[in-house]
């Protein structure tokens, strides 16, 4: 996805040289460290909260962003009809109220009268219509447009079979918006808190960030260094926003992020380094936050590959050869749970399907892996050679090294590890021309199993494995009509089929991992791991 580098500074703002930036950064770190420990009055330091971000955002356009870093930033800059409160629960956003009609197939939203763009103009129902139509327009469709499939005509528009203005959205007045669905969708409100559903200003066009309607505005962006946000005075809840400035630091290496946190340069980290959980629990117990998270980590397999795409036995052998207990407990060591399925626990009454070999011992799994590998014929003419691709991260590197060693020890597979910067990795993953086995995983866009299972639908923009199984798609389709446990039964069968065909190898279930300075207020642990900056504050010394 494209990064809009033209916004690295505001119009008329000078671009500082590297030495000046470093000097200011060092001075800023000293001021923060002194103020944080109460050695100077708070007024001596700028009122700013500093957060780790993870990798550089792939884009700040609501229709091009797909990485978690970009989504987190966009939720500070923009607001949908629905948003999240400090505890990560759904709350009213640009809409002050709504009603659900026609047995769950019609949503009617009332836009709050004080909703404003950053230039002071009102946010109107037409701005949401504009954004939603553009998101599904096949000529400029959002990469996450599949989230909007419950809306009437969305799938036809995306397929080019209907014009964008046939989408089931309408502004019945300046402040009233109606969205009609094909079928009742229990999680639809959560979709409306995702950037793909955010409004577009009338003059925005294809340029991101001209006008925003969130708690903050983009003040400057120095690629791979710092993204600075400043409070949006026209935000409808501006009086409740405590921090006038938020600085995000793209830091791909968790160990580097930890060093900057310990040096007083960050208030909040995005993660913690692999293998440091126990040390942090002992040495920074009041800072460490580890919480269950609605996310799973897996390895995608490109089924276009002449060997990997030919044999489900081979893919299952690769999955069974991995010792998940060692991987999570020793290699990564940050509280993750071994996974034998793709959908994480914690999604209501849904009982995730798991690999049928999950009950076996690791020794038994490895013996079966050797049998399946032999029956696949993959190593008959010599060692199988694979590429395992991952984006820059010390955690991902440790994972990749461990998996490669396990494959070699159990199956004799020779693995080449390929590390790529995030944007390069995303592009290669999308194109699918050079990928073989590559880092995967997903954080729930909404709290439902389909947030994970829809990724493997045939033809989905997010189906990077090229998995295409009509029986799987039919099960997902059959799950659309019923509700409750009957619906879950179809989804469980779909997930079981997915685990049999193994286009992706489940490794572990995520936990959210942060370090948070004890003086930070408003950071509430929650399973969605959503922490909008508008709720954060620094305790005055």
C-alpha cells in the first residue's frame, strides 16, 4: 500500500536536518525523563504522550490501510458512526444514536449536530455515503472492502456487476443515514468502527488526511522516525481530550522499543521482546500489561506453489512437525498459547475447531508427520527446499528460525529465511508471485468467527494463500441464514475443513503485550487491545 510521504510536514514547515532532529530528540527525551519523575514542574515539558507503533504504517488512507499500525493511527485521526470507549467496548461515534429495524436488516443513524471536520465544516450523512461507495467501487476498492459485504449490493458492486450508487446506503437528510443489509449481521456495528467505514470529506478525493473528523490531526510525519498528531479543536468531544499532542514512533524491533522505553523516551510500547516476559515481570511488574487478545498467528502457504499446492499431506506434515509448546514457552515466551486452530477462543459461545491431532503427544505428531511427508513424495528426489518469509521483527525472526530447525530435524526440509521490511512484505504477500510459506495471522476486525474464516473465501482480497474450495465457501454461505448454535455448527465444519486442507498452519493465539508507565491514565486492558489516545492522560507530578 502507498504511504503518503508528502505529509511528513505541514505546509510551510521547514524540514530539519538529521543532526538538528537528533539534538531535539535527545533534548525531548531528557525533558520527559525529568518531568516523569517529578524533578521539574510539568510546565517545563511539552504536554505530549509518546507511543510505540510497531512497523511503519502502510497507508493513512482509510481505503488503503490494512496493517494494525495504520488502523490504530486512523482511529486517532478519524471517527466512524461507531467508535470504542476506553475499555474497548462499542460506543457512539459520529452518530449520536441509531435504531435497528426490519428484523436487523435496516440501520438508521442520526449524525450528531456537533460532528465537525477539522476545518470546521459539519460531518454529514452524505460524507458516509461517499466513503462507503468509494470503498466498494471496483476501480478503487478498499483492500478491506470485504468487511462491507453484508450491505445490500456490496458484493455485486465489488464484482463490477452493479454501479457504486446502487449500494444499500442513503442519506435521507443531512443528518440521517440509512444502511440496508442483505441479511441480519450481529457484528455489523463493529464493522462501522473500522476505517473502511469512515466518512470521506467532499474535497478529499484520493488524497488522505486533508480533512479529518477524529480527536487528532496529522501534524507531521517523518518516515521511519516519528508521526506527530495534534489535537483537533473541532472534534465534538475536544473538551474531554487530555493530551494536546501524541507522538507515535515506528519501531520494528521490539528490543529497540524496550531500550527506548527504559530510557524514558516512550510512555507506552506496542509490544515486548521475545523471551523477556519473565525478566519484565520481575523487574517492571507495575509496567507490564499482558492480556488475552482476539487474535491468532499462523503461517500462510501459497497454494500456487508447484509442490506445496499439490499435497494436503505435505502441508499437514509441516504443521505436525512444529512443537508449539517449545515455540510459545521457550522461543517467544510472552504468554502466548499454543494453537491447533485458526479461530481463537473467546468469541462468545463458539467452540473453535482444532486439528484432530491436537490430542496426540508431540512425539506421536512427529511420527505422523514423517508418514505424511513420505506419502506426499515431496522429499523423494532429495531434500525439500522452502522459503519462509516474514516481516522485520525480532519475534518473527525467532519464530522463523525455530520452525526451520524443527522442519529440518523432523522432515529434513531445508528452509531459507527471508526477512522483509513491512511494506515490501505486504506487497509480495498481495502479489503472491514469490511467496511460498510466509508469516500470517489476524486480529479480529469484529468479535465473530467469520472475521477469521472469511479470509480464506475463494476470491477474497485478503486470501493470500489462493485457497479455493467450493465446499468451504458453501458452508460459510449456509451459516449466513441461521443464528445461535445452528450457525456456529456450519462455521465449525468450515474451520475443520480448513484445518484438513491446511492452507495455513496455526501456531499460537495472541496476547496483547505492552509496557505502560505507571503515570499513564486511561489505558484499560481489553481483549480487542484498542486504546484510543483521546482517553489517555499523564498523571501530574
